[in-house]
């Protein structure tokens, strides 16, 4: 497969803050790369740099085969970009937004109208096509914004937190529409705060923190970094939580983790059904009343916390957050 996006040693500095600190990445054509990291980690700076909106201080990158600094015009002809907020004119209708951009991109009057009609149908906006965008719901605006980014049939699509603020149903709809583009051969670089979004859409995931890539792989590869499956035991009485942990500790690979609010114990056991049977027998023998007893695979939330030491969406230090917000 051809490489649609490649970067080596991308660096970008604002005063004393280094927003990008030697970022390397590679995205094969027709695939999705998910970019994860705490707020202010450099995700938006990476997207804006690759989309030629910012010039790197050091390093090189090529998008759709063209250098982002020396051939930025060629890059711009081949990419689409949807930022964190819907960039549509609220006074214009959905159709007018699409036709206007099509005319600006020199598709011609008929070509722009035909492309607008095609995208309105593709993104299920035909019924609202001739209503002002200000009357659209949040999900409809994001769909229109995505349609606008595709008006020129780009080879590469940059999506910077495209579903922020949407309800679960609207997110799921947008995911399906993004996947439709990938099925058509479009390459996507996606930043997101929703780890289930990366889990669903991304072929490979890059985790960034403080401007550096700290992990890369498929969702399953990253989950294996955290460890294998874990036993999750929920007890009926919170007072028995410490007793359950004490019973399971001799059987565990590492110290059990307690969640007092959920009345659960999480413990990593040696592989094999024998360990599970031993755990169940030990709890029963100790008289611990169990409400739930289940194996749980590590999630991307576990990976995120394991790699960055921060829960999903935790802001980076103030200077980093301000530097990225200033973009």
C-alpha cells in the first residue's frame, strides 16, 4: 500500500513551550490513524502542521506525496479538514454552503450544484438542504461540516475531534459516515477525546503526550501493553470489599485494585481457567457474597491512563494548554 501521510521529526515551538517535539508518523492510504493524548499534548498542532496551516520549525512531512512546506499548494488541493467546531455559514442554507465552496474551488456552477446534491444525499441532509444552517441541530451541523470538507473529493481527510459535544446517536451516525469515506479510499487522520471512537474507527493509534509520540499500534496491541484480562468482582456489601481483596491477593499477579464507590475489586490473575476456578472457590470459602464475577479486557481508557498517567481528557500543564488553545 502507498503511504498517504508521513512525517519525521516534526518540531514546533512557541516561546519556551515545545508543542511538537520530534513527531514521527506514517499512515497508509485508505486507512485511519487515531491520534490520542491529553489536552494540550500536540494533537491539534500536528493536524494544523500537516494541513499546511502551520509551518514546522524542524522536521519533514509529505501528504498525498507532496512536501507540506515546499509544495503546500499541491497538498491543499488534495486534503480536506474539519476542525473542532463546525465551520459553516449559519446564514446560508446547507446547499448554499456547499455550492459556494464548490464555486470557490472552481467546480463551475453545474459541477458545484451537482457535488452539493451528491453530498447532501450522502450525509442525509436532503430534507434540510434549503434551511439556514442556524436551524440545524449539532449533529446536522457536524455532518454539513464534514460534507464541506469533502467538496473537492480529497485523498486525505483531517478530522480534529469531529464529534465533540455530540450525543451518542449523532456520534454513531458520524462514525458511519467517516467509515463510508474510508471505504471509498480516503485516508483519515483523526484526533479524538472519545477513546471508543478511536477503538471503532482507527486502524492504528498514536498516543502523544507533551509533543512526543509515546506509543503506537493497533487497539489490541496497545491494550496488551496494559496486561491481559482482569477479573472484576463486585461484592454485595461494601464492608466485604477489603476481605475480597485479601482473599484474591495470594492468587494475583499484582496487588488487587479496589473501587469503593462501585464495590468492586479488580485483579490480574495468571492465565488459565484454573486461576478463575481458584478465585471463585476462595471467595465462596471465605463467605464473600458476590454480585458479579467477570473477566474484563483492558480498554483504551486503561491504556491512556497507563501511558500518560492521566484519565481521558485531563488538561496538560497550563502553559501547554494555552499554547495549543492559541492555535
